[in-house]
């Protein structure tokens, strides 16, 4: 099977390419570095030629009001090129509970991306994942100083990027779902608790203070981004991941 992996050099994409190629498929990473620009459409026709599946793992360069336009344009370009090339399956990666966080423009932009795919001409699958372990320190950095890290007590169920990549690869090699598969980590934390575990593991003496107005995840309420019944639960725990 030939798979065109847009964003195939990124955190998830590079691992997806490796998994697929190890499994005997022909996964081709596509990115601006090899002449494929999803935003302009440049190189898409050539990149999708002969592909059985296209997976879009590209991301908006910003999380702000510009993100809906990015996903609108890139999905329109992708689906037009995929239809012209006769691609039989289109896959995207989205976020568990995105539709339940209307205050976050980026999350609503991901919902828009899903809706464009659902309404498009190509059989599709959507993989929705929870937040990645790899982004925990970045999240902490948004609302921290030399003494204190301020975090909301938002419920979060993060997972390892390697588990996300495996989940995406599993969907790619299957039949189109014509629907969504949710994947999540094995543990639920509050974000402030996750912050304390992270700092302790790194010997960081800063104090974590609960501040329900701090950072992007302050806009998330209740169990909005926690996996619901039917989700695939990954095996890697956060402490095991930190220990590696």
C-alpha cells in the first residue's frame, strides 16, 4: 500500500512513516522541504500520484484566529487533489472533545477540519487523540516564572506521541471508518497534578499553584477533553514515559 503522509517529518508524522515502512508499506513523507505545500497546493498532485491513502498530519502555525482559515484552505486543497488522484482513503488527526471547548478558536478550527473532511468526496477516517506527553513542559512554560508555575485544575488524559502514531498507523492500513476513533492515555490527571509530577521528576523546585484562569486550558471545563466510552486506551503511563 502506498501512503502519502503530509506532515511526515513532524513529531507524529515521522513516527507514522517509520511504522508503516517497517510494516512493509510504502509511506512517503510530504512537506515543504520536499516541494509539497498544502497551503498553496504546490506539489500536491505529484505527491499524491499513485497513493492509496493520504494522511494529513500538518498543523496550523498558530493557535489563534488565523487557524480556521488555515484548515479551510489546506483541507480544500487536499480533498481536491485526493479526488483527482483517485485516492481511496483520507485520514486526519484531531483532538478528543474539541467540539466541547468553544472558547478555544484552535479547537473549533479542528472541528471545522473534521467537518470539511466528512462532507468531502473521499472516504475518510478521523483519529482523535488526547494531549501529548511531549507538550507538557511547553504548557507549563506558558504561565510560569522563576518561582511559580500557575496551572488550572483542568482534567487531562495525556498520551505518548508514539502511541498516537501507532493509533494513526493502525487506522491508515484499515478500511475507511467513515467516522471517528478516539485514543487516549491510561491515566486522568488534573493539570496542576501533572505539573507537580513533571517538576519533581526533573528536580525542579518551583511551586505549582492552582489558578483556574491560567493558560489555554483554563477554557476547558469539566471532562470535556477526557475520553468517553469506546475510546482506545494506550498503555504508556506518564511516569514510565518520564523515566525513559
